[in-house]
C-alpha cells in the first residue's frame, strides 16, 4: 500500500488534496490487478500513470480526439467513420488514458460500466484507477515490470516512446521513494 505522503514525493508538483482523491482507489486497483504484489510493478505502474495523467491531474485527454476519427489509427481503435465523432467521444480517459471505442467497450465489460454510453465515467477517481489497472493487466505489463523492462511497458502503453524522459524521471523517483 502506498501512503499519501509517498505519492506526494513521487508527484511533488501535485497538491496533496488532489492526490488524496486517488490514493484509496489507486491502492485498491493495484491490489485488484496484482500490481501491488511487488515493488517493481508498483514503481513502473505509478511512473506510467503519473506521466499519462500529468501527475494525477488529467483524467481526460487535452486534445480534442479528432485525430482518432479517421484513418488507420481510428480503425485500429474501433472508431467507425460512419459514427463521426467517435474520436472525440472515446478520446483518452482515466489515469492511463483508455482510448478508442474497442478499448472503452472491453474496459466497460470488465469493470461492469456502460463506457460506450457514458465515457465520462472514466473520469471518476475509482474508475480512472481501475481502468488503468485493467489496461495494465490486459497488456501483460505486470510481467514486463517483473522483468524490469520499463521501455517495453512504455511502448505498450504509448505505442512509442513519447514522454520517455518524463516517464523515466517518475520511475526513478518512485524507486527512490518507495524502496
């Protein structure tokens, strides 16, 4: 279990009040998805979601999501051209930024939430944390964390290495604080 004071040390730019909204559901999600089983998993998970959410600040992608409306990226995400606006509707949400109709559907089934009808449910702290845990487990990230492969974790979450330096800084800070 991560104490609030330690999470604040990992994310010093974020107010304690903001982090307090997430600490209980975060610890519960890490338990639920097997992340809390060891320190390697916890530090990698915290680093990645801290980056993806701007330090637990953003639970909805800042961009409009229009980039996910057409083309191969839209198709890969399950967004359909005949439903213009899927990109905006199913843009990144939650602490790990669940994106696209397919991911919203699958995550909603797993969490027993109507995310296709109410994508904003991923902005609620409990659902933001659980959706991150769901994504982490679904994509085999516990196993990569066990192997210490932070780069492959980043690529599975991001599709590349966008924000690598920031992710790495969170990772190193989490390792120092949580050890």
